[in-house]
C-alpha cells in the first residue's frame, strides 16, 4: 500500500515551490488532495496534472473564511481531513527593521502568522472530532523557517512571524497531544524556489552579494533543493511518525548546529 493511501491532505500555497512538489509526492503516494493558493488558474492546472483525486479552492489565506471553507471542502469532497500542510507564505524586502514599510509588515504578519492561525483554528476541531469518533489521527505541519528559530538580519518581520508560527505549533501540539493531533513545524533555510529567487532579485546589493550573504553562515555552503525540504515535510506528516509532536524540524544545511 502507498504511504498516504486513502488519506486526505490539505496543502496551502499549493502552486509555489514547496507546495507543487508536495502535492505531486502526496498524490503519487495515494492521498486525496485539497489544494489552495491565490490564483484559480494555476491551481486547476496543477490539480489536473496530478494522478489522484483533488478539490481546489482559490483565495487569500489572510482571509479567515478561506480556512473555514477549505476544511468544509475536505469534509464534503473526501469525508474528512488527515493531513494539513500550512505552507502559504510571503517573504519581505531584504532591509533593516526601520526600512520595512509598516504596511508591508502588517501584510506579512497577516499572511505568514495569522494565515497559519486561521488554518489551524478550523483544522483542529475537525481532526479532534475524527479522533474522538473514529480514532482517526491528524497531522498538521506548519512551514516556518530557520528565521523562526533565531534572529535574521534584514528579515526582522518575516523572522518575527515565523517565530510566531513555531509558538502556535508548540502550543497547539501540547493542547492536542492526547486528542490524536500531532502538530510540527518545518524550518528550512533558503531553498531554490520562486520565493527565494524573487527575494534575491529584489536585494538592493544585487543577486550575487545577497546569495553570498545568505549562504555564508550555512555549513553546507549552498541553498537547499526543494526535494530536500519536501522530504522532511512528508516525514512530519506521515502517521507512522506517531510519537513526534511540537517539534521545530531544521532543514538548514547545519546552520542551527553552530
Ligand atoms: N524558499 C525558501 O527559501 C524558504 C525558506 C524557509 C521557509 N520558507 C517558507 O516555505 C513556504 C513556501 O514557500 P516557497 O519557497 O515554496 O515560496 P513560493 O513563493 O514558491 O510559494 C508560496 C506560495 O504561497 C502563496 N501565497 C502567498 N501569499 C498568499 C496568500 N495571501 N494567500 C494564499 N496563498 C498565498 C503563493 O501564491 C505561492 O504559491 C512559505 O511559508 C515560506 O515562508 C521558504
């Protein structure tokens, strides 16, 4: 039997770098997918390219109703929800704290932090009921960042939002540890996705200097590849991994070993 056969997984930020590959891997491994991202067109295209069953709903993750509707869609389309991967997110302009426009800071908190809060607020009650009624376990994986585990110069607001995601993760993990729901955070360093590439191209000091800046402190001296991060997200989501909860899993080429 495939690793995620018959399970239902919800993925936000589905058409992005990590999201797209995650959807492919989950679908190939037998999961039904509920996919969400901002734009409907790319979402439908992605859904059609996947081998398994899918349902899609486009929207803005900072709008609480989207999270409510996504959980309802999972229930209506596939009868429940086993795995939720809260992956949608945005980066910030690479500047020191006083230079971050306040409107941008607000938007980053709304998407990167409140977006994860809204998602969990609706995912948890359904998973709790499923465990109470059918002993069906749930797994939530929040995509944080290495910038959520320590300060990140020129990424202060993003770093604060991702620290917040880890706080939500650990708190919910403790609250639901006996209710069949595991909650973990995955904390990648810079990986080769559109987010990282867009972020680098916006850096005032130029792409090369910014790339050197980013990888200088990485013991492996390179960016992460998408598959290296996706592998860890799948590990956290896998029900076979049944005793791990409340963890911040580093996928950072050794940064946090120092
Ligand atoms: N790429 C990296 O280097 C890196 C490192 C650490 C953490 N992360 C985190 O990984 C996650 C995925 O990022 P990625 O690298 O795949 O980036 P990406 O830009 O390729 O994908 C992010 C996806 O989130 C979606 N999104 C953005 N704002 C949204 C909103 N308001 N509502 C709904 N969806 C929205 C985007 O449309 C996009 O498809 C993010 O949470 C990011 O913070 C990325």
